[in-house]
C-alpha cells in the first residue's frame, strides 16, 4: 500500500533486494533495490540523490510515469474484465458438468 501512495506523488522507493517491494521497483526508474547489509551502497545512493539534481528529478518523474502506464483506469479495467471472464468461464465449465458453482 505504501508504494500505491508514494508513486503517484512522485516519491521513488528504495528497498532491500528481498521482499515484495523489490518486485515492484523498476531499477533507476521508480527507485532502486540495494543489498540488505551494504551500508556503503545505501549511503552512496542517498549522497547521489543530494548531489545529482538531474538524477533526483528523473527518480521523481519515474514513479508517476509507472503509475500512468501500469495502473491507469484502462489497464485496471482490462485486468478486472479478465478476472470476471475467467470466473464466468469457470462457472460455465462447472455448470456444464453438473458441478457446484461455489
């Protein structure tokens, strides 16, 4: 839920390379994943954000673009329709075999 609120606001994510957050981050676009126990890497990224204005701007624009492209109304609607179509197909298949719809 945190990224769902952060990305539209243009807040990049930085996370360790383990866990669910790492799967949602597009490297160098919507944030970065870093080694868990590598303080030097974390420090270097934070320093770069402060020192490299262009990169910092790029990291703020990337999460918004990711949301616009992957999580817009059109994409979400198509995914929802796909879910309903699969459910209808399953119920139809079960019904034709005399099965239970539940």
